[in-house]
């Protein structure tokens, strides 16, 4: 007997009326109209079933600390780094763990089940490293937390940082980080890239560097990162994060650079919410957007993900762990408005981000982990448009979060009784009729049945019969 059978789902690739069968935490079948006994049966009613959201770039050691010990007045990256430096001596393991655990609750509720978080290793106590390793252990049953040893103050610039970074790796931190544009000189920045890539190669680890998070068009450390990646045979295992200086670089130089990045199979991570606010702060007008060249990188075959980077911390006051908000901002900043480009923005917070992290068994096919999210949306573009409600979230086939259907009751003359912001079908909508929250083929039209999606699951042995119409 199956543990879980989901019927009538729309998948991100556009297939509709699909069934997904789950046994022992794995997907065992994806096909139209699967029939088999199952402990729990769910009718997706034509809604979008996606693999979970993945955040390829985050700072969990700083999250939810907004206002401690004060607020970033200038809004710049550099004041944020200084402010974090003020906060670090005040951190306690208990408070850090409590904030990180609370953020992971938010993440799961938003269908975000894998996060790559940088952790600052410049504090010789490695307090944040120990705390996040503990968080990683605690959340492992429901969230994949991958940690990057991040020398926030510069691996060569900050005394003891290299030793601290190595100790963090010894403790079990997964990935080697860096921040070459923050080293004292450009030469030191290049030297840090070489040193850290060599360290990763020796230890068989991946690399993810904060690279060229600057408005300076001459900040070109990604060139060295691509070179070292090829020299050391690290292709496909190295990520350049932020890369904002590429926005300001000379076009001729970029035409050479992107080809080198593609050859090295670098991954790129843009952080649209943060860099649209941090970059261009020294500009008057015109004011640069400051996000890296996402469509051009994608066109060259480079894997590009979007990261959240910050939520309520010294660099950013907002955020809720919603990767659809990240995709929404990335779409706007990069002007990725064609249907194909909008779908690429959805990929940037799902499959592309999973590729950055090297997640195994991720996806919606037989053999993959039964991790997925049911969204109140009819396709990926609709999901971004609505920052869609996560109706249900499953991890290894187990329901871990659910939310009520988003809809408003209307009290208007000659208008429908409610709306759920569903796009209208091509046929003109009828006035004086109760509106279907999600018009379209195969979508449920009965609000009570839609609402049933957001109710608690049936206990084992009591199949949900809401699919039987
Ligand atoms: Fe970052």
C-alpha cells in the first residue's frame, strides 16, 4: 500500500492531471491517473505541485536580529558589516539557536526545505558555527541546512581568520567561503581566492564565495574564481555569490568573462532583494540596480539561482522566508518578463538552487525524495504573481506544514461572493454568479472543496475521499 497518493496535480513543467505516488518517503510513480490503495489520498484539484523551494544563499547566524544593537542608518553593505561586528560579541548560543530555529519554522511553512547558509568564522570562539551545527542537527528531519565557512572580515585581512575557517571545516561545516572584494587590496583578494580554492580541493569540498559584491566595475575576482576552478578541477562545485560588480562592468570585458565562467561551470547566485537595496548607494541619478547579469548568465548556460541572503538582520529589515518573494523581485530587477523568463525565475528558487547545493534526489520523479509543496496557483508564473499560499508541504512523504486557502469574502452588489485572485479564463466572467476561485479546466469550482485542501490530513487508515467526484 502507498503512504500517499496525490491526484490531479499540475506540475511545474506544465503537465496537468498528474498523480504522484509515495512510499517510504520516496516518490515511486508520477503519471496521469494512477490508481492504487494509499493511506492518504489528496486531490490537488489542478493546483501546482512543485519540488520544495531551495535557498542557495542565506545568513542564518544573523537572521531575526534586526535592531540589535541598532539599525543600519545608511543602508549600505559596509555599515551592515560594521553593525554585525558590534553584534558579534553580544551573541549567545541560546539566542542564536532560538532565532535560527524560529526562521526554520518560517521556512518550512513557506515550503522552503533546503537552505545554504553562510556562517561567520571570524569570531575565534566559533560560537555561531557551533550554534548552527546544532541547528543543522535539530532540523535535519525536515530541512536540509548546508553551512559555508564564511570569513566575513576577510580571510587574509582578519587576524586568525584562516585558522578559524579551518577549525570550522574540521567541526563539520560543509563548504569553503570567502570575500575577496573585502580583503585589503585587489592582490590580496586574488590571493584569498587561490588559497581558499586550494583548501577546498585538498578537502574535497565545494566553494561558495561572496564575490565582487560591489559597485566597483574593476572588482573582478570572479575572473580569478573561474581560473582557479578550472586549474584545480573543481568544475561544477564552485559558486560565485552576489557578483554585483558585473552590473557595472564594461560590456566588452563581460563578453569575455561570462564565457570563462561558463567554461569553469561556475554557479552564480544573485540576491535580488538585498542587492536592489544595498547597491547604488553612492550613486545620485541614474542609480544602478546592482544585480548581476542574470539573463546573460543563463543564456551562456550558467546555472543561476536566486538567494534570500538576509531576513531581518543588519543588512535588511524585511523578509519572511518566502522564496516566491525573492523570485518576484529577481524577475523585476532583471526585467525577465517573458513567459519563458518568468519560469526561469521559478527555477532559480527551486531546481537551479538545488543544483548549487548539490542536493541529491531532488525533483518530481520516481526515485526522488517525496519532498514537495502544493501551491494555490495554476502554474509557476501564477505562483510568482500571487506569492502563492503553500497549501501543504511534505517532507519525505510526511505533511510538515499547511496553510488555509487565501481568499477574501466580498460584500459588493452584483459581484461574486468571494475572490482568490485567480486569473480569468478567456471566456468573459459572468456577473451575478459565484466566482470560481481558480477558473480553468480541471480546477475545482466549489469553494468548500478548495477549502478542504487546507484542512488537516486524514489520519492513517482513513483515506481522504475528497477526490471522489
Ligand atoms: Fe551574502
